[in-house]
C-alpha cells in the first residue's frame, strides 16, 4: 500500500500525542484526600514541620491521613470531664490527627502524630525510674524516648480542663507523641521539630487552663 505524505504526517502526530499521554507531562501530585489531610497536618505540626517530614519521607506513593480536629477535641474533653479522681481505670482513647507515609516496594516510611490522656500521673513521671526514666524539659514538661513498637518521642504535661474534677491535670495529664518508622538517623531531629508545635497546638485546642510553657526543643539531653 502506498503511503501518502498526509498519511505519514497524521501518523507522526498520533505518535507524538500517544507519547505525551504516556509521559503525563508533570509528575502527578498527591490525591485530593492527601491534600486535605496535609492541611490538618500543617495545623497541628506547623507548615515547616510538614515540609521537613515530606523531605525526609520522599515522594514515593506519598500519602497523608487525618482526623477531624474538632471531633478529637470534643472526645478528649468529654473523657477528661468524666474522669473520677483516684480511679484505677487505665483505659484511654488514642487519637492520631496526622499520619504521613511513603512506600517503595516493601520499604515503608512513616510519621504519626498521636495524642491521648496519659496513664501516667505527673507525680509518677517526676520520679527517676531506671525502667522508665523521664527527662524534665521545662517546668511541668517531661519527655522520653520509646523504642517499641515504633520510635516515639513522648511528652507529658498537665492540662487542666474547664469543667473537670479538681486535680484532674495532675492525675490525668496530657500525653503527646510523634512516632516514626523507617527514617533512620533523621528520626530524632524530625521528632524534635514536630513535637513542640504539636504540644502547643493541642494545649490551645483543648483550652488548657494555666498551660505549661513548652520550650523550643523537647529532645531529651
């Protein structure tokens, strides 16, 4: 069959269009759910902290997940106001307002922000314990590293909730943590960068009365 000039030109145009479609032009960005979740992450961890986390996590199958902050706050306030002083009930609800992760093959990198009312009292964290030693980062601010099941930098601070029983802030303090997986030696620097704004934001959202002053660095010495 004889190929005409117009037929050949049409073939070239079609091939070029096909190649453009395959390449997709620019790299596809995060999906709408991840974009929405990132906004929540920036609220609790700060825009700078989220940017630092993304730089360490990379872009391979990047995902972000979040919880509605208003609902987290309502649930935590309800839990604090229902607390009975001297109670031996150690059941606590844990909330994860932000999670960011990437995956490449079987390699998973992940950073979580978690908050709950602690099972520890302020009196217990001030006692030097060889099995579980807390470091005093500032007045009424205690931190420690946990290594299982994930690396976690944990802070415990008093948070007196309006409408809660007297002494609630000492017996049921706030526990805030940043956990990480698969990010190697960057974990300590990143956790320290994220934890301070996370604690401050949580204090504000819960309306803690007479909140502890959180220092710029919460990394244990």
